[in-house]
C-alpha cells in the first residue's frame, strides 16, 4: 500500500472501525500470511499467527482515537504485530522439547495461498535456504521480497534502523544467492 492509498483506509477505519475493519483485513491477510509463512516452520503456525495479528490489531484499534488511527502507518504497524508474534512463537518453540515431526504435506491444506505459488518440493527448498539466514536477515528478506514492504515499514515492524534493515536484506540475498549457485 502506498501513502496515497493509506489515507482512505485510515479514514474509513477511524470513522467506523466495525464496518471498515473486515475489508481492510481481507486486503492485507494474504500478504501477512505469505510473509509469516516464510518466518515460521508450518502452515498451521502461519495461519494462527495471521489470525492473532488481526485480533490484536482490532483490539488495539478499538482503543485508539480516530486521530491516532488516521495517522497510523497501517502496513508497518500491522507487520510490527506479526513479527512480534513470530518472535514469540520462535521463543516458545525453542523452550519445548524436540519431537519427531510428521510430514507436513500430509496435513497441508490444498487451498491456501502458499499452495498455489509453490510445489511442496519448491517450498521445502526455500524453507531450507531461508533457514540458513540469521533471524534478522530472514525477516528482512521476507518482508522486503515476499511481502513487498518498503524499508521504512520493515524498520518500523522490526524495531531496527532503516540502514540496518537494508544491510540485512543485502547480506541475506547474498547468502541466498550462494545457496543457488
């Protein structure tokens, strides 16, 4: 979303959150899911985090004044919520004992947006490549090149300086390029 398209969305949400929220959510949910899917190990985790992102966004927006909603950078703000949920999920996973993981494709839904984009083999190959990146690089590369966020929004979502985000993207892409050679 560009700054030009944010103003009407922000205005609509500020004017009537309950009426405007579903449309705004539908417009963002595939992008959030697709990006989160690259940051977590399973489609089920991505679905849960996507859903929780919008639940938290709605709760927060319902407590904001209309003026504050109009001033929000909605994509960056929403991705801040999603990235923090991804971090929390990773922290929780690291505290659990390791278990044997079943083949994800057995339980993978056939109708998800990710399924239309990549085959299971391609998806597994990209998961393996992305897992070689540091968490900061992986997040920055996914938000920039899968989701399509501008550096400014990525910086806001991750809490890192814009220059650091650019470095993370550059170094992450360089590592990915090495794995493709």
